[in-house]
């Protein structure tokens, strides 16, 4: 019988295989346990992690889940170093690098140590809060906080800030310090609080006696008056009242704060949804105007801090800082001196609804935007009003393009019937002999006769395009210039010729026309630096048309419908009166307009519902005060 000799190594391998097969499943090594634990940690699978832990505490799941939630972890993974075994062979440890992706902050890679122990033949993780991070102690948590940089300013012409920091004082009560609720209420009312404010604060103070309950806010100057009031019972001295200082950024004028620069306030749910990270429910954001439109530029991005916090919420250790970026100032063309002059002039109006825009004619830069009443809706930029006889500037432009001149013959009958509809004069029906006189006297019937004889519907839209009006201004805030559709009938054409019909203008749009005539060039209105219209090239106008219009507008101030209103010498203008409403003609309301320029300042103003007074007498004195405040030729 022949024998086969196998190599010794093959024999040993066979024996070893037999032995291992007889021993059953192998016990996981320390490395295998660590690997499984880290994989489950990366998935946020707290149950699988718990199975790998020796004697996990009751708060194992909430502590681990709380860290992920506090950090807003979007992705996590863990890289283990070499497992180091203790001399006894019963314990081990490994250095682990944690990889967290944090929203708006980026990657955070802290290092921790995971300890393991052989318990009853199986390796388990020995867990404590320090397994998450070595700086964590019992009861501690990890918190991520954001600190916003100081908000960048909105700047006016020459880099002058249009916002300022205002110090206010919040008057409130602390329930535990109140001796007599009725006395506190009486003093709060005397200091200017409403009954509802005082009652609500006192009720809350009773429920939460150790909290400061705000009642009302006053300026620092007003607080100084309250504090200095004679007698022991002034609101500062009465027991239970408390006062806290607060600072806020606000526009330098009320009008700018409401309508242009805008205001700040707590973020709404809708705003928070639109803005997304890094904003949260505690954010203060722009509510109106440029502050809202340029929110992200002005706010910048916050620094993010990762801290260890004690059970009481006190920061114990800073683990990481991710720097943010400061906000970027937003520059505008607004001139504080011109803005204040406009607001002061409008304040003298006897009518509650009035709006105006002032521009630098040579550049198209908007210098002032003002309107009353002060509200969030900016009628100076967005209001749409029939322009009345100010539109005769465009009608004249169209006529000049057809070869007419200021000397072209014209008459001013009291009425004129076109296609069965009778039109009358609003501002003047003095005898005239030519187009210049008809413009100076603002004779409706003269322009109706000229327009129906020489113009077609397309001429009106062409005149609007001549001044760059058939487009939406893109200057950094919502704005409307004009709507000049082609008239659909002879009567519509006649109505448009005198600024009625379906025509609408904003003060911004009409001021742009005045600026173009002043400078001889159409400039797109400019407000916020970097807005799309900043790149539009200027468009020169026909010198002949511009000179003719300038001469007629000078006559309006010297001897026409704006004469005697106080406008400075050298002012060029056109008045307008527009009817609107429904019902009999006698019941229609009137809007009064004035547009024009003085030096390099172009303007347009509209007063709603003048009570039957024409635009010149209503708006002329307001613009006169405005121009006088700036100085002639400003």
C-alpha cells in the first residue's frame, strides 16, 4: 500500500479548521464593537448604539439625540484610530475623529476617546457624556449659538448714514416689588401708558412676580422728564416700577423709516420661511423699504459658536468658533438735506394726501422721496394718478415731433365737442393765439383741437418712450413710472391729450420727465447703487424740442397757472388738475399736480382731493418752500 505525504502546513491548517468549527461563533473583538458603534452613531441610530454599550444610562438616547439636534447635524461620520489594549486585556480605548456637517457653519471635526471593556466575554463601549466630547460633564449639553455682526448702514449721498442708533427706555413693572398695584397703575397712566398696557402688565406681574413686565417705551429725553417730575409719586420713584435701556437702529427721518430706508422688527413666520438658514425665530430683520429689500447684504452672516453649557444654561467651554461675515453697506442717492426740506415742505400742506419726488436732473439720481400720510405704501414711488395737464408736456412733445412749434396757431374755446362728447377747460380758458399761450394758460380745448388734428394713438406711446417711461423702473425698490396706453377712440385720444383718460403717472415718473427736459437727456431714475438701472446709458433728447418746452414751462411760472405761488425766479414748471371718481361731473374729485425744475433739481408733486382747487395754487407754495430751503439753483 502506497502512502501519501502531505506538507506539514496543510495538515496544521486542516486541524485548525476543525477546531474552530467545533467552537461555534466567535466573540466580537474590541475593534468590531467600536466599528459597529461608530456606524450606528453616524446614522443617528440610538437603539443600535445602545446595544453596543455596557450598562447604558437611562438618558443615553436623549443626550445623544440632543447633541445632534442642538448642532443641527446634516451629516455625521466617525474615523477610529488604532485600538489600544490595556495590559490586562480587559479594557481598550481608541482615538476617534468626529466629522459633523453643521448648517451655515461647515465641517467640525472634534476628537474624542471611546473606551471599551470586555464584559462576560463580549466587548462593549463604556459610555459617558465624555464619549461625545471630552469637555462634556454630567448634566452638560452642547449648544450652538449664532452671533450676528453689527448691521451695516444704509448710506445717502456722499456716504452719509441714513440710519442712527437711538436709545430708548422701556418702562415696566416687577410684581415682587409692587406694594400698591393701584398706585403703580395710576402713575403709569400719568406717564403716558394706556389703560390696556398697564392692566396687562400688572396681570402678568401677578402671575410671574420675579419677571420684568414691559409696559411702554419712551425716548431717553422723555424718560429724563419723567424722572425729574416733582413729587414722590412720579413713575420713576413709585415702588414696583423698573426701567431698562434699549437701543435700536432707525432712519434719520420718519418718512425715510416708513417708506424708503425702512424699519427693522422681529422676523415673521413667512419671512423666516423665505429667508431660511441662518435665520431663526429670534432674528430681527428688515420689514420695509431698503432694510427689507437688501436684508442679506445689510445683515451679513453670523458667527457660529459651539459651546458646552451647564444644566443651568451657562456656557462652560467654547469648543469651536466659525467666523461669519460683516454686512455690506447699501449706498443710495438720497440727500438728507434735500429729504428734510421735502418733508418740511409737505408738512405745511393743508391736505392729508400728498406725495413728491425730487431728482438731480443731470444724473437721474433720486434725492428725496416724501409722502403723507406716512405709511408702508410709498405713493411717491408707486402711486398711480391721472396726470391732468402736466401731461401736456408729452402732448406738446408729440406735436413738436410732427413739426408744430410754440408759435403754431391755437384757440381756446370754452368747450369742444369731439365724437359726441363735450370737453371743457379745467384751469384756464383765456383767449390764446398759439400753442405757447395755450400751454401757459393750460387750455384743454386748445390741446384737444391740436391733438385731434395732428396726432394718432401711436404718437402718445411714442412720446412716453421718448422719455423712457414705457418700462418698470429697476432702482432697488418697487416703483412705477407711468402707464400710457394707445387711446382706442377719438374721444379717448382727446381725453389723453389733456391728461385724463386711461393715463396714470407716479410722482417718480413725472419727475423723470421734468429731469429730462432740464438736462436734455433721459436718465433712468437711480436710487440704490448697483441696482439694474444703474447700467442703463443716458439717452439725449432733441435740442429743439427741449428748448421749446423749457420756454413754455418758464412762461407757466412767470405769467401762467403757477404765477403768484411763490416759486423762485428761474423755476420752470407745469401745473395739472385731474378729475377722478364716478357720478355727475360736479361731484368728481380733483388731484392737483405740479412738475418742473429749478437749477439741477427736478421735482413732481401730487395732492389728492384738493377740494376743487387747481394744482398751481395747491402745490406751488409747497414746492416754493422746498426750493427756498435748498437755495435757488440747488
